[in-house]
């Protein structure tokens, strides 16, 4: 499992290096947050280690975040349980989303675009085909992408023990915010 995660990250880095030669965009700053609003407890955490790229010509994209980079839990034990018991971060170290933007976007014109991103969302080692609505802002050669969507834990085989069933929501809200710039020439 660690080898697969390493291979994906290596592929993403090599792909990002190719970006510089082909007019692609890479994340300069990005965050992904989740919110579990269960009857007995609210759990929120965020990672500012979101990585990704978009290829304007084809509309292809890839995003990745290391699970252990999430911060902001209610206490250290909660973070430990998140990583060890639910997300099993040693076995499934990252979450990814890769695919293609469905709508045509003119990356040369400033504007706000409502787009749908279709691809494979992989969490906890389980891939699900998803279409995620996003807002894309093109301004002066830079991009911003914002999305809010939900993930059902059972779709990714994340099990919640009955003892904490009222403390962890079955449906988790995800918020993504990413600023892209043209990949740097190296």
C-alpha cells in the first residue's frame, strides 16, 4: 500500500514537472476540510497540504492529499482515532480525485465558471466514480477552484463502531479551495 501511495505521488510530481512544458496549472495554495456533524459531536479538520494540477487543453485534473496532514480535531485522541481506526492512514496514506472537467472553460478569459468534475474519488483505498460541482474563477492567468460536496463513509468502507455511532456522521461534508498558477518553468 505504501508503495502504491509513493508511486502515485511520484507520478503526480513527474506529471507536474511536465506541466511546465505544456501550459498546465498547479496548486500554489490549497486546502481541503471535512466536517462530521453527528448528533453528539461536531468534528472538523483541515489540511493545507492539498496538491494538484489542471491541464486546460484536455480538461484533465488530479488532486491528492496525505491523510495525516489533517489538523484541528477536538483533541489529540480524536486525531489518533481518525488516523488509526477509521482512515487507517498507514495502509491508505492519501486520498485522490482524478478525472476530467466536463464543461468547456476558456482559460484565456476572465470569468466565473460553474463546472462539473467527473472522475475517480479514492478514499480509504476504495474508488468511486463521482461528479463534483465546482466553481472555477479565471482571473489574469490564474485559477481558483472551490467545491463543497459530501462523502458517505460506507461507500469507502469506513466503518463506525456502534459505541461511537452517535459521535460520527455517516455523511461527511468536504470543502475544497485551491488557487492555481501556471506551472513554473524549470
